[in-house]
């Protein structure tokens, strides 16, 4: 008998619903919120209100694209956290109502585990999946982590950021240059026409496997300030070089820590996950290093790097197989460890 899971993702500013059957993706609908662009970042109250408006149309579309009805679904999985509390509450409340109405199990999902298990979503484009154990570099807007994945639901964080995440460094530095939000993809695009060695920025490397990007952001700010005093058109004239140099610095930090973690743990199955995993320079660098170090590298489909419900549904699928269900008293959490 097939297992049909409805996934609900509402941790930040994207409302998403997906349907997965035995791990295979049938639909994955994302409702984006453009309202945040004029503010240069996500406004939590506006995000939660937009989720309320989007959740029913998005779920309805996901079911129709999958050619399924609410009665076909066997369990509903929702993002418990981490994320914006108001946004999480919208998704959790809808999931509870759906589960009660259909008399089916409710499954709570850690958003970060979803990013990692996105590698196991079955599509027509995927035929190779990571073997356990593997080492995952999880890089998203608010998180930068090194995770040892021993099984679908057995994960251990061995390194994390002690301040800003890589995605935050991209977005904040992009904002300093007057670029649109979100800044990461724009930096990536402009960097292709720039010189990655044009400028040198601080490269914080804390001891061990932890990350730090706050110092890079600060050094970038001071560098711009000093050069703008001499040339008010500095940013406009050197934008591509600034983006290329910034991107090279961030990628270097990530790859150096990944190499160190691989050596320490003795793991050569390497995966990327999270929004920054779509960055072209990071993907190219990990593949290149992997060839010299004998790694087997797994890169997620770009559509599964950003927040989406397919990754929530795939975790829900593996939890369903284990009978790992939540009660109606499940509470969303803004901060949530594995």
C-alpha cells in the first residue's frame, strides 16, 4: 500500500505545500511573498499574515497537481521549527486542522533535517542518493552547520556558526552595496563577471569546526566606507569585483571547514544543503576539491535548496515509516536543535 504524505512548510516567508507518494514527489507548490523586498529583509508580522492568506490556495493547488484529494492523504507533516514563530503557527495550525478533519496522523518536522533529507526526494532527475554515513554542509540564510548523517533520522551537528550564517553574510553585504533582496543570488550572478582576487577581506576561522562570518561582514563595511570616502562611485564601478571577492572569501571559509571535518570524521561522502547550496561558486569548489580528495559529492537540485514543502514531506515519510507521530499539543519553536 502506498504512503501519501502532505507536507506543509511555513518557517519564514514562503508558503509551501507538497505531496509525496512513497518518497516520490507528486507536487511541490511555493507561494512567494514579494512584500518583503521593499524592506530589504523579511518582516515577521507581514510574513505571518501572508501565510494566512496563502496557505489554503497553496495546499489546494498541491493536491490538484498531484491528482489527489484530502481523503487520499495518510499523514500531514509540518515544520515545527526553527523559524519565525508567527509563520510557524500558521502552518502548524493548518496541519492540525487538516489532520483532525481527515482523522490521520500529524508529524512534526525539523526544518533543518528537511534541508538535509531533500537529497532523498525521488524525482525523474535523481537516481543517485547519499550513502550513510555522509557529511552534510548545511548553509542557509540563518544557519551554517556541519552535520554527520548516520541514518534518515540520526544526525549530529559537529560544527556551527558562532554568529552570522553564510547566507546572512551574503545578504547583509549585498545590502551594503545597495543590491536588491535577497542578495545572495544577485551576488552570485554579478560575481561571474568579476575578479575574485581583486580585493582581500577578513577570513575568520575559529578553532575546530565552528564558523564565524560577523568579522567578514564588518571588514566589508569598513572597506566600503574607506573607499567611498575617496570615490563616491566606488561601489558602482567595482560592483562585480566586490561580489566576486566576497563570494570567494565565503566559499573559501566553508570549504576549508568542510575539508577539516572530512579528515576528522573519516567521511568521504559529502553533501550540500540549504539555500546557499545553490551558489554556483560553492558547488564548483566542492566538486573540484572532491575530485582531488576522493570524495563522492552530492549536490541538491537547485529547486530543493530554498525553503519548500517537499523536504518537509520527505522527512514526514521516513517518520511515518517509524510511526513517529506528534500529538495535537505539538508546539512550534523558533529555535529547535536536532
